[in-house]
C-alpha cells in the first residue's frame, strides 16, 4: 500500500486481533471471502435505487449482486421481503421506524440500562427526538423480561410501535408475547435481532417473522458474521414497499455495493450446514464460560445464558466497577466491554458489569476447554487485589490465543 501510515495501522490492528482474546459480544471475525468482497471494486459503483430500477447506468452487475443478497437473506430467515441496503443496524432501525411512523408518534422499547439499544428510544439517540419514546425494563427479582409489566406500560402509553430485541440480554426472547401485547394496543411490533440473528438462522432461537412480528431489523456483523451493516425484513408487502422508500430515498443515498457484496458472501456461508454447527458451539461455549464463573461464586445477571453472551456483575462478584474490570482485562490481553446491568447505580461510562460474548473466539476455533481456561484467568484477574500482580497472567492469555495451552 502506498499510504504507509495506514498500512502500518492495518498491520498493528491485525496483530492486535491475532494476539488478544476477543470477548466483545457484538464482534466477530469475517471469512477471507467476506473480506475480499467488502474490499472489492464494487466500492466504485453508484447504484441509487433498487435492482432493475436504478438512477444510474452501468448497474447490470450490482443488480445481480443485490438480488443474490436479497434472495439469500430471505431464505435464511424465511422472509418474504428484504432490504439489504442499510449502512448499519442503527440506520436500519431509523429507516424502519420512519417507514411506519410519523414524527411525534409514540414508541416503546427496552431501556438501555436493562439491555436495550440506544436506537430503541434512548434519550441521546435521535430516535427519542423524532418519536416520543417510552421504555420497559426487566423484573427486579429475575432480571428477565416481565410481560405483565410490559403490557401494563403498553396499555398506559399506547405506543404505535413496540420494539423488542436487545444488546445485552442473555435469555430467549418470546416474540409471541410481544405480538400479543402489540395486538391488544393496536401497535406495530419490530424485533431488532442484531445480536441473535445468527442463532435464529441456525434455528437455535425463535424466528420473530414466524411469530408474527411485523418488521425485523438486524446488523449483519455480530453472530451473523458478515460485513458490517444492516438489513430489514418483513412478510408484509405494504410495509415492505414503505421500508424500501424509507431506506432510499428516505434516509440514505447510494448503497455501499461493496458492503452488500460482503453481506451476500456471508449470507451464502450462513446457508451452509457448518453455520449451524458454529452457532451451536457459540451457545455451548457461552454456557460453559458463564457456568464456570457461577461455580466459582460469581454473579451472572439472570444466572446464566441461553445465547451467545452474558453479563457478569463485577460489583457484586469482586467489589469493582465495570470500568476497572475492563481496564484490568485489557492489561492482560482480554478485550471485553463494561456494560450497565439492570438497576445499575453506576453511569454507562463506569457501570457495575462486564458483557462477555463467545462468537469471535468460537470462530477462531475455541471450544469448551479454552473457555474454561479463560474463565479461570478472568476469575483470578478480577479477584486480584493489586494491579501490579496482573502481568503474570498476560502470558497465560497469549498462550491460549496461540493455541499453546
Ligand atoms: N441494535 C442492536 C440490538 C445492537 O446491539 C446494535 C449494535 O450494537 C445496533 C442495533 C446498532 O448497530 P450499528 O452499530 O451497526 O449501528
């Protein structure tokens, strides 16, 4: 590469990704094929519009490409309609809301602190500027979704849209219960499956479209293991037409055709039998990992996990904040993120929890044994009273990453 400064940063990042234990629940490692397609000359092409209906000439190849991506993702989720153009999960959400709502309409989503996403109506997100946002949380005893409470709130605030799905929730989400509440109050219901999309495709988590949810949005880069971006799915023809208009020209311009190429490659991978095997291992690893910590005496929010992630209450378990825990872990080569836990008394920049996920290291081939070893290291490091004693653990982590242990 001619630009040595950027090349140097790419090499440094490559080394970081090779030598660290990647436990951020929303990250993954894409295949060479996804990387190649995303870095391809499709980046040069403008293609405003949709297949066979573009505002630019020379679209014969991108038309075929986008049709392939659409057909593959429809097959994955058993969806009738799909839009693969959203540049990100956040843009997919905003475009979906914009498709069916007017500004000022009422939305009801999961609170950020309880595990929801910023775009589900959190106060700093533009979703709360253009829509009147209310939130639901989790049950104080179980830390799980409390449908009686959600119903009560829905009956009171009368939302036009109920948003379900989460960024930090480790239990199966019962889409049917959301649909029932939405029907009772006359609301649309949208499931944001950004985190569990891969599990859904593998049949390891209920599919919201099968359960009657109106719109499904997702990122493509978490458990789905594709190029970074978003998608929107629906089985409703009228809503599908509104979504297409809302993505382009409503909220975006030209689609990133190179990213759509990367998405298409990953969708092809997700349709292969190995993908299901991978997702099964992702869940198994998360359960072994969280159970190991529980058996040591740690507090995990909801007591465990049904999916690819869990929240460790580091305050209850070790008397430290999420920020201190995150800093300590990075010192020994483990990357995870501090995360608020339900009813947290710390700010989102400090937090009482750390979120751990298994998709990335499972892609690298880790199984139960490696996750038990990393759980033991994490337990020791977070129990350590003096930061000066941490360096001895770096070697253990590196050995584990390099497969030498
Ligand atoms: N929705 C959920 C549930 C998420 O967890 C995230 C990202 O973390 C998003 C949406 C937003 O995705 P992006 O970062 O691509 O905008």
